[in-house]
């Protein structure tokens, strides 16, 4: 189980917005400041714990809307037959399943995740669906992608960037493995556009979501971390600037469900 730093409701609404922590060797794990070297193992503990219930929890905590967000991401990707796609932090393979069908036998999809439990659940699920011909599975850290330069036409990272220790480094790593003309799509929880929505979202995230996690996944602490990690993630404009700084061009974002989630997109030219 994970030891969390609890905060009051007023503190939750005032989570730090800075991308940088006070010292170069520290980072955030939810609202807790930790050594950078510890974050990978701590995040791993979260996802090892929830992997088997991950799909059920996604449906419950988003009321099924996550499926529409992912469908929008695939539609926005411009994927075509023959493309090579990297589904980074792809978890249980929702995006990979659809991309596999769309790229066809001449294309390929790599489902990559840093967490072996999530990757195993995704591989078993996709194989049960009969998707075996054009999918590879790679355990990989987004900061150190084990692929050659200019490999992929499309890279997606859905609900995974906020868990990365060094987001700027990961974005540069993604830029490197994209082909010229390739595109990155980042689907991630973000900052709601309206204050009333933001307050309702905070109440749900910190008072209801951990209870659902405790009942269904037997792990309320991991879903407390989920809520905190969302609040610590850069807002829409900040993340857009990070894509720009990593070298991406024509960067844009689209708010979904009132900004609860945002889809960022950028190109490598």
C-alpha cells in the first residue's frame, strides 16, 4: 500500500501548478515531494495493485465516458492503413485494439507500458479478442524509449503522461522516435473550464473516487494518488508550451467534457 500525504480541501484546490520542484533531484508523487529515483517504483506499486480491475474502474469512475475520449483520440490521429503506431503507456490496450484494426496487416502497433502487470493484462485481453497479427508488446520507460529514430507515424499516450517522472524528457524521447510528418497525441486529465465544474470534480475526486477504489479494487490509496496526480499535472496551456519546447509544431489542444480531459496534438516536421 502507498503512504500518502493528506491535504485539506482548501489545499486540494490550491495544488501547486509549477512544473518544477524545489530541488533538481525531487519530483511529485501526488501531493507528496519525493526523490526522483523513487517515483518509478512508487507508481509501479499503484498499477501493480490496480491492473486486474483497471478496465472496470475506468468504466465506473468515468461513467463509461473514457471510451468516447479514446474514440475521439483515434479519430483525431488521422491513422491510415500501413501506419506504424506506438501506444505509449497503453495499459490494457484500448487504443491498441482499434489501431490494430485500422492499420491493417501492412501496418503495426506497439503497445508499450512501463508496468509489467498492466502490459500482461493488455496482452491477454487483446489475444482473447483475436488481435495477434500486427501487435508487439514492449515494456518501456517513456523517458528512454528503446526504438530507433524516426520509427513511428503516430505516438499516443493516454492517461499516462502525468505518471512520468520527467515529462519534458519523455516528450523529447517521443519526438525522437517519430518520423518526420509524424504526430503525437496526448490524452490526459486536465483543468475544467468552469469553476462550478471544477468544484464538483474536486468533490468527486477526493470524496467518492477513493471509496469506489476501495470497494472495487480494494485499494482506495491508489485512487487517492490518482486524484492528486491529476491536480499536479500541467494545465492545458502549460502542456502545450511543453510540447512546443520539445520541438513539436502546430501544437493544439481540444477540451473534452468541459476540460476535465484535454487532447493535445503536435507534429514533427
